[in-house]
């Protein structure tokens, strides 16, 4: 019995040790929230001075794939379905409510450094890498038309897809031989421009914070 228990303990320890070693592929699934930290410019003329916009947070099912280059360096690719964000009036038009919405699909590749040993059950990490924010499915509301083109055709809008840069911090908690929990927070530095069908433009820093939780395993 003692020998059996000893062999089981050694087997579990070996599984944990191999969980994040060089050449290992990891996957995870969970949820992500993106919360823009908006610094809005002013809508170009003709418009009320100080006409600005804000963007709401959005949550979505998410996941990711990680490849351990060695016991400490990893390449991570977060995955998620598109996020739909509401666009709100701000500045001189604060209080008018929703003026539109847009879908966002961030594509990010991160190089991570994982602290501790490969066999550790708790491994904090930091990461950095480029992000391409793809915006699509933009829709304006009647409020936007009333503000920018009263009595005319509906105002359409287009949000420019842009590259940004992401910094990341997180931790992986090994639950068993195969399974782990991953917690992550990231900051993306991102600027974009929204163009209306009236010819008006609005520049903004979005600089979103991202919060993710997932449960995963190794392939």
C-alpha cells in the first residue's frame, strides 16, 4: 500500500512538472471583459463645440492557446468571439444616450515570461506584444442622425481598424496533473478614428483594460 501511494504521488508530481515545460501546448476556455479607458477628441465641424463620445465595456466567451518555447518563455494567442460595444454621447452631448455600436475583434500575439519552475503549481507571468483591433458592424442610431444630419438621411459611421501594443500580467494555478486555472489582466494602447457619412471625424484613445479568467489543460 505504501509503495502504491508513493508511486501515485510521484506520478502526479511528474504530471505537474510536465505541465508547463518546453514544447508543451496549452489551451484554455473562459470569459473576457474589455473595458475601454476612453480619451475622446472633439467631433469635427459642423458640430457643437466639445462634442465627444464614450464606449461601454463588453464581455464575451474567450479562450487561448499557449506554446512553451522553453520552461520560462511562452507564446500566447488569446481567442474570443467579437465584442459588441455601445457608443455613447459625451462632452457637450453627454446624456443623449446611445449614438451607435460597433463590433471589435482584437487579434493579439504575446511573448510571455513565466516565473518559477516548470513544476510549480503557481506561476505568475508577464507578457507583451502587438494587437490588431478589427472594428466592423458599425451602426448609428436615430440620435446620431438627429445630432449630425437632422432631417436628412441616416448618418452612417465607420471605425478605423488599428494596430496597438499590449502589456499583460497574470498567473496560472495548477489544479491537477492536467488542469489549470488562468487569470489575466492586460492594458492595450490603442488610438482610432471614427468617420461619419457626413464627412465629420472623431479621434479617440481607447486604451482598454482586459480581464480574463479561464480553465485549461495541455494537449
